[in-house]
C-alpha cells in the first residue's frame, strides 16, 4: 500500500508514540544481545514510514537505512532529514523483496508494520530476507499486534481524533477469521472556510505467537526474547513480560554465529 492520504496526517496521528523512548529501548536491547564482530551500528529500519524512529536511532549513533514501500511516507521522511541533517539513507522497497548492498548488523520493524502484510507467506518472505542480509550475531527486532488487541481493543471500535485543522474518524471491523481488522480512516482537513475529505483503507492481520516463532526458526534466526512492546517506556531496561492482555509484542531474534 502507498498510504498516499495517510502519509499527510501520519505524524499528527502518532504524536503519542514516543519515538525517542522506543529508540532508547531498542538501543538497550541491541547492546544487550548483539554478537557481531562489527561495531553493531549499521541498522535497517523496515517500514520506516515518515522516518521518526529512523531519526531517533540516528541520534543515538546508528548508521540508519530506512526502507519503506510508500513514496508518500518517504517524502515525509526526507523532509525531516533536510531539517535534521542526519545522514540517513532512504530506500523505496517492498520489505518482502528487501535487497541491501551488503550485510546488516541490526534490522528493526516496529509499530505493528508486519501486521499490515496480507498473508503468513508475506511474513515468511520478510523474515527470510532479513536473515539473508543479517550479519552473523546480528539482530532482528520487530513488534506485532496480538490477537487480543485485534479481538478486544480494535474490533468494531471507532476512534476519533480532533487535531489542529484535522479531524479523523478511525473505524474498525473484525472479519470472520477473528484475526483480521479492516480499518477505514476518514480525514477532514480545514482549509480556510472549507473542509476537505479523504480516506485511507488499511487491513491488519494478527497471528498466534507460536506461529510467528515457528517462522523465526524457519528463517534461520534464533528466538532470543519477547516483551510487552508498549509498557514502561520511561525506563528502557524495565522490560515487562508478555501476558494474555498484551496488545503488542516486541521480539528479539538473532542470526546464529
């Protein structure tokens, strides 16, 4: 998906994401678990979107390559780069067809980006590509929405966002498979005395933890750890275990030496 309409409003709708805190947590986990012979700073940010996490990781000293399939999102990322001056490289690629210049120390994929893929085979392709380009001892850290979140938090709910000059209605519908959520985002943007309407349609699918962990191993990666992705972000080292009501899981996986 190109997220053409969504890209214009993405940053406004994700003001509460706390990218710096999420980057700090990733940095803590990377330093805990990386085993590469390199310095461990070459990092790919898959599905980087508008580049906010890429910027935060670059400020922590990583050499960041941001990858996204949406030219509109990458346009937003490039605008940030022009302001910050950070040496981030952006590539317009489908992460299922990831093609890097060489091996990578760390790959991250956050904010349930994997859930936007349509099939389990898509996940398999992404994991395989990440493993292919991973340095021995390198890490793949990713998060994913849980089935609990799709069934109990998002299912058939409507969320309203009233921001400066933008109003968004986010409507969700849980499909019959009890795992897929269809999301309709309707935007109303004020321009003078007029309001302009646009829409974006998104589908996210969640899979059982066991299924995802099987994919990790099938791709030649080691399962290292998993945590609640959203709790206790004020303290990067304060990692909460996954529970039945965890909404998003953060996985740490590693390419064997």
